C-alpha cells in the first residue's frame, strides 16, 4: 500500500509541474500581439517542450521526502 501511495504522490507532483508549465505557456497570450512573436519563437517553444520532460525530475527530487513519507493511519 505504501508503494502505491508513493507512486500516487509522484504522479501528483509530475502533474502539478506540467500544469504549471502549461500555465506559463499560455500566460504570454495576455500580452500585446506584437510581443507574442518574440515569446512564441520556435526556440522558446522548443525549450518549453524540453522543460516538460526535464522539470518533473528536479520537482520529484525536491519533494522526495513528502513522496516517500509514510501515511498517518
């Protein structure tokens, strides 16, 4: 049961990281249209896609104590 809870917490951390990154992708849409060309350049979108793969790893490392903590019964 403890392994399932640790896995579920890891899924929560990864999902939360992805939701934050998706929010950061859409926030520049609130800026004027002439700025969006620079913000949504191919390089920045490529870096965003790379961060979708890499960012959950440090997030899980930072929260590893919470992920592996036993549950209170």
